[in-house]
C-alpha cells in the first residue's frame, strides 16, 4: 500500500483538485484507492456530495479512541475502485486536544497500518495549515506531493512546506520523498512563466517537468467526483503528472533494491 500526502501550507494552490485528479487516475488504472479528507473545511468531502448535517462519520473518529477503523469509516463513491473517508468540522478541535491527549500524533499511522491489505493507494488531503493533522499525514506517508501555483508568492509556500517535511523526516527517521507539482499555470503572464522556470530550476530533482494549466473545467469538483468522462487540458496534464509520480516511485524502489 502506497500512502501519499497531498499538502501545502499555503491555501488556494489546487490541493483538493490535485487529490481528486490523481485519485481518479489511479482508480481508472485499476488500483484500489482510498481518499482520506483531513481538512476541517471538507472540500473534498463536499465534492462527493456528502452532506454536512448531520455530521458524517469520518476522519475525526480515528482520533477519539472509539476504535473506528478506516475500513469501517470508508464509504463508496460513484467512481469504481475509489472510496472516501469523510472530513468533519470537529477536526478543527484536535489542535487544542493534542497538547493534553497523548498519542494523537500517531493516530492516523496506526489506522493506516490496519488497512494495509485493503488498498493499493491512500491519498491524504491535508489542511493548508501546519498542525496536528498535517503532522499526522507527514508522519504516516510514504511520499509527499506538494501542489503549488506558479506565482512568486507560492514559491515561498513550497519552501516552507519542504522545510516542514524535512523536519518530520528527521523525527520519524525514515525517508519522505518529496515531489513538487506546478498547478494553475497561466502561460499568458510573465510572472507565471518566470515562476515556473524558477520552480523547475530550484527543485529540478523534485519538481514535475510539466505544469497543470489553468482550466475552468477543473473548477467543478463535483464533476471530477462523479462517474463519467472528464476532459480538458488540465485533467490531461494531471494524467501526465500521475505517470511521472508513479515512475518516480518505481525508480526509488529499484534504488532501494
């Protein structure tokens, strides 16, 4: 089972769209995929039409000591091979509980360990803030995927995210491969072109050589979460990015062998 954390400490970079498109591509390729929504705003959960009221069972239950498992919390979606563990607003309360309730920092890792034989890929959609939930994801993940806009301010967010990943990597004492995925690229703007070039130069060993272009069709998250044809330049670019990510994983396995 491969666990990918999709994370960036900066919001508005296409994180949930990236999670959806990568998961959809994996499922269409025949993989058993589980999406875990760790963001209290629950954008990924809403994309699949899960109502906010009454609050659904979901990721918060992994942190309550109730004994809930990922298998018991996972719900089917319209997409064959793709399941979802929904987010709840109560996730926002975990930060203040973390200082008084030991063991919360490893709760997600324990839950994933118990689901090892049920899925081929688990994608963790992280909140855009550094805290207990993101640390849980980074501690449990096999790989980190950092979506980022191609603009000057977003480049600072990438640097912050990679510093956080390096810190978690040292504390967990095992590698956390990191991959940067340029998104929302607008080739019509000088800032976009220059930022993409800087991103590829600065993170040549970690950045996908391409970029996901601006595409209004990617704004409809509900369409991405439903069965049916999805087209457009943006979704096609995510398909190429997925192939690159899988190839990076294969190469890492060969080096380890």
